[in-house]
């Protein structure tokens, strides 16, 4: 029996579970802030009912916090929606910049928890590749998690998208990428299956300090 | 009662602290485990309210470190976990039982705080 497809499916589900759990946690935080600040406004009104003055500046600060969190929650839900639609078509033509941008928004919380600054640098122009978008996202998410897990707090992880002849390349620039990959035994069986499923190649450049995933349209 | 709120969401911690103050509970707030340890070294607190998931020092680790330093202190966890069942799994591993799931009801939090600290004088 070929374990490959099962492992790919399991990797995809694991990434789905981890990502949606992170999103739901962030959404909960936004809702908690809205609830607490709405409660604070209610407290102010109850004070006013008892004849105590309300400070308009305080009121404005609190309503501003609520508006900010509604904007935040709206952004989180938009990202969740983009993530959900990444499974619409098993294989399709995509822009690598868009996948990298989605990876960025989905991973910011994980980076923050690790105290790593995550920055994604897209290519100026569209980089079209035909691949399995959700599985590519799963593979890139795995690369990113390994970098975050092993690189240590206080550092910056740069994800760079570049065009190559007939395709594109996504680089994870971490100073000690070779050590990270060795520490994580990367790519293992799961990642190798994902690389095959999306038609990509993995490169490690210890000198430049980057892990790279290359996709070709050939 | 004097409490320390520890949550990396500033707009949550500050609003919660203000609401607790209005209910006669003196509350300070900080955004990280490190700040909490520094704050607790300078002031006396009866109870700490800890966010479970925070960068660097998470709520469970912070509780262990603070409890070692301040054995009198009581702890309540706030968690953004989707369901209480999820948190029970985490909680059972460390033996913790005192938690509320965000978004919390302020009166539930106050009630739990008063329950945890009501016998403090007798136990010391």
C-alpha cells in the first residue's frame, strides 16, 4: 500500500486544524475585547444614571477600541474565507505572490507567539504556476513552522517570492537555515510527499541561509 | 483585594482592570509574563488573572513561577480556546481548575475572585 497519498491528506488536515484553531483563538480575543469595552461603556452609563459625570474623551477612547477590534475581526474572517476557498479546486493556476500573502496573514500569530518578526516580500509582477494550492500552502506552512520553531525569539524571518524561468521560487531566509533543516530532519517523509504532490523541488542553501521551494510550469 | 491582570491584549487587560476597579477590586495590568514577574516583585497581590497563551512565558508557566515565589497567591486563567472541553484537556494535565473562557462575564470573574480569596485569611 502506498502511504504517500494518506500522508499528504493527513498533513493537509493537520495544517487545516492548526490554522483554524489559531484563527479561532485570535477571533475570540477580538470578541473578548469588544465585549469588555462594551461592558465598560455600560458601566459609564450606569455611573451617569447615578449622577456621576461621564468623560467624553474616555467614552471616545473606548468606542475607538471597539471599532478597531471590529475591523480586526473582519480582517480575520476575510482571511479565514480565503483559506477556506484555497481547497475549492485541487489543481489550478495561481499567483505565487497571493499564496505567500495568504501564508503571511495565516502565520502572523504563530510568529508573534514565537517572538519572531515575519515579513513577506512579494515579487513585483504576477508569478503564475499551476499546482495544488492547498497542498502548497500546507507545505509552505510546514517550512515556516520549522523556521519559527528552531530560529529562536527576537529574530526576523523573511519569506521572499521570486520569479524564475518558467516558474517561481519561495525562499525562507533564516541565517542558520542549514541548522534549522538538520534539526527538524527536513524534508521528512511527509514533506517529501507534499513536494511530489505539488510538483515542487526543495533546495537548501546553507551559504546564503535559506530554504527554498521551487515550482516550475514545465 | 488586589489583583494583577496579565494578557498580551492591551485593550482587554486595561478595560478589564477599569471594570474591576469600579467593582471595588484594585487591579493592575501588564502585557507579558516577564512584566508580571517584575510587577509582583514590587507589589503585593492576592490573585493573578493570567491569559493562557502568551508569547515567551505562557500562563501555565507563569503561574508555576509566581506560585513558587508567592505561595499565598491565587490564580485564574482566561483562555481564548474555543470550548471549555478544549481547556479541560490542558487544565487536567496541570491540575488547574480555575478558568474562564473568553469573552468572560465580568460578574462571573468577580464571583470567582471572591470565592478564591474568601478563605485566604483562614489558610495563612
